[in-house]
C-alpha cells in the first residue's frame, strides 16, 4: 500500500507507530465505543491499513514501535492471520466493524480493552505479552482455542454475547489454550457458554462476581482444566451448569455465595475433580444436582450455609470422594437425595436436620461426626438409607463414638443394628432375637440380665419361703434356704446342693421347672450377647 492512499486519520497512526506515540481520536473521555458505527472518516482507520502498519511500516532508530490507538473505528477486517508482530498492539476504546482475525498469529502484547467487537478469531495465536479484553463488549464469539498467552489474559467486566442470544452457544472458547499467568475475568458477563475444556493455566482463574447465562445447558465448561493456582468464582451467577469434571486445581476452589441454576440437569458436575487445598461452596445456592463423585482434596469440602435443591432427583452426589472434612454446618435442609457411598472423610460436620429422607451410606468411612449428639439423633439417618439395612453404616457410627470414649452411645448403636437386622430375618430367627433383646439387649445391656436374675430369684424366694419343698431324704438334707434354692434352680452350672435335696410339689414343682428353663435361656442369651459384644470391642 502506498502512503499516498492513506486518509488523514490513517496517516496519524502511520506516523505515530514507529515512535510508539499515542493516537487519541476520542472527542471526550466518555466516548462510548458501542456508538462507533456513527463515527466519521476523521476517526476511521481501515483494517488493511493497520495490517500494513504493523507488518511493513519502517521502524525508527532508537525508538520502540507500538500501535497505540484510542477511540478509533476500525473498518473492514483487521487480518493478521499467521502474521508475526513483536510490537505491542494497543487499541483501546475502539469500534470494530468486523471481528479481528488473529488466527495462528505470533504477537507480543495485545490490548483491546473497552472496545466494541462483533467477535475475535485468535485460535492458535500466541500472545507473548498478554491479551487484554477488559471491559470489552463482544457481540459474538471470542475464539481462543489452542492459543497461548504468556502473561495475563484479562477479561475483567467484559460483556460477551447479547441478551437476545442467551443460550446461543459458546461466547468464549478457551479450549486447550495455555495461559502462563492468570485469567482475570471478575465481573465478566457472558450471554452464552464459556468453555475452558483442556485449558492449562499456570496461575489462577478469577471469575468472582461473573454472570454466565446459557439457558438450558452448560454455562461454564471446564472439563480436564488444569490450574496451578486458585479457581475463584465467589458470587458467580450461572444460569446453566458448571462442569469441572476431571479438572485439577492445585490451589483452592472458591464457589462461596455462588448461584447456579440448572434444574433439569447438573448444577455443578465436578466428578473426579482434584483440589490441592479447599473446595469452598459455602453459601452456594444450587438448583440441580451437585455431583462430586470421585473428587479428592487434602483439605475441606465446605457447604456451610449452602442451599441445595433438586426435587425428585439427587441433590448431592458425593460418592467415592476423599477429603479431610465435609461440612454442611448451618446449611438449609437438602431437597433431593444424597449419595455418599464409599467416600472417606476424617470429619463430617452436619446437623441431622440437614439430611433428606433418602440417602445412601454404604461404604462411607469417617472418624468423627460433629456436632456431638446423642446416638438416637444420629440413628434416624441410618434408618433412611435407600439401600435398607446397611451394617457398615452402624459399625461406622459406633466406631466414631468409641473413638471419643462414649462407649454407652456405641452400645446403643450396636443394639439398634441388631434390632434392624432382626427385622430382615425369618419368623423363627426373629423369636430368638427378641429373646436376646428382652433379656440382655443383645449383650449391649448387661445390667438388664442382672435385673432379670434378681426378679426371678425374688419370685422363687418368696414362693418357696411360703411353700417349703419337702426334703428327699429326711435327716440328710442340708438346712433349707429359699434364696439358695431359687438360685440353684436358676443357675444351670453352679450346684448349691439345694435342688437335689428338696422337691417341690404341685404348682410349685411347675414353678421350679419354669425357673430351670428360664435359667438356661437366660444363660444362653447372656453368653450369646456377651460374645457378640466382646467381638465388637
């Protein structure tokens, strides 16, 4: 392109570029780039001229060439496809008629902050000095798939897509891109899906107070994402689900006070997510399933003050999960089922009222429960297990009480386990169970056996004191003692010599037989119960 073909506005840019001077076309600092379609030729620069400037304009000696333009209208397409430009390209507050084409370009710093664009094509591009899209308004797709950003990728307060097109598909595609620093997108508003599948970010991702609306689908897709720092999404509002499946976050995940709505599917799908420190979903409001199947973290998983709702489905799926602490302190009652089978936690903190009517606990392992509550309040949850009687759940609860030295509560849990098990047995086996329960509480209520023994001994003592049995051999029988005689009948192993020396008659003989049979039954149930109790200790 000959320089004689340039307009006055374009000549200003051409002359300023070699020396890195600023060309400011704004009529006032409050110019709105969205109105740039009405800007005249005095502030219009053709895209082909920009291409010629950055690729072919002579550099000035001892100067740093930079394209620094504010408030211009860029007409036509700015095409740097496969281009190689080291100079910083800073076009702020500009209006672009067409989406810039930076496909596979190798660039230095690029900043389009506060600009209005119909889209941005930068698949496979390299940005050696970072990419700035802060406060941009982009009506179409920002395509950065497989791109590489060596410094910060800034999307703070950017607006992507249009409200009319909510749910239109992706408005930000960062699939498999590599960012060697941070992605800063706090306050981002996206009227469509944001995709980071397979992306690698060395620093943090900041989506705090962002709004992503993709009605009926996925709002934020981050499958297999790798982040070297934190994933920050506090106060995020997402209409559509968040997908963090198989993502790896070396720092923390912060979803505190986020609002996620996807009532027909997954509000948060973080299956097999790996978190280095803490997964904080405190204050999260989720309409739809929260799925953490196979997720792992060395620290906490927090749903403090969370509101989880998925009526008619699974509200919280946290099976095969590993964390030091799972807390639902002060959370609202969960609406929907909970699945916790085969997960491992050191501590689970939740009030019984948090849990729903259906829950799965098979294979759940934990060391302690908080807050400390009587066993009766914890047992109600075990009775609501969707799998019915789950012995492991009772063993875990009893073990947690034993670890804190509450043996009485542990015995209460073990007794409840035996009673629940009894309900699954055939009728004849249930009868034997009832006998053990009534006499010794399956061995977990030993004082009950002493009560039975004392009551029967008292009955026998009174009966035989009033109606003394006759000696079998007069003159040879020891002195009669109604207490010892009753004990001799009741205790099948010990022989005090009274039973073989005296004989009752009539109904008292039948009473003696009843005491003998009762003694054997009592001894058998005591032995069975004590054996069971000792085997659990």
